[in-house]
C-alpha cells in the first residue's frame, strides 16, 4: 500500500527522535512520541500538531489544515500539512516535529489542569497546591 510506504519514509526521516511510532486510526495513521499524539499521516501527506503560535509557519507557506468529513460536514483539526521541502530534509523535519510534540504536550497539560465540572457547570481550573516561599528576615 502506497500510504504505508510514505508512513515508513516519514518514520525513517524522524528516526533521530526517540520512541516515535505510528498507530492506525480511521484509515490514516497517528504518530506518537511517548504519550504525545503529534502528527497525522494521511493519503501521502504529513500533518503536524499546531497552535496559534506555530500555525503561521505553515499557513505562510501555503500549507492547509487537516480536514475530514463527518456526518456530511467538513471538520478541521489543529494539524497543518508539513511543507514538502521540510519533509525532504530530515534534520529540519525533526526540528518541526519537536515543536509539534511540545505543542501536544502543552495542550495535554492544559487539559489535565481543567477539572471535569458538575453536571451543567462550566469547566473549572484546579487550584494550585504550591505554597509560596516566605522571605526570610
């Protein structure tokens, strides 16, 4: 299958990163480093996790977001296609992947900080358990 060949190429390009693996998902593949889901390989294209800070690096180069159809609607995810010149240059691809992994980790931490609300209440942030250091006289 051509998509598996592309997936293997991407994994080879990212071999400098430890613990990167692919898992099949809905006809595509998700890429993980450790517990962080940071990329999608679909139909011969690679998409990295983005946020408001990193998205401009992709869109300024004409790269679009990952979209899929669900119940007749086109839905967009916060993953953007990696530019072809980056994909072909392993060291640069690894640098972009590290940024996507950091984005995924940051978003995972934010989700963990939000408690599940009581029925009908908006989400709440967990209070910090840290004690502030008291100045010594």
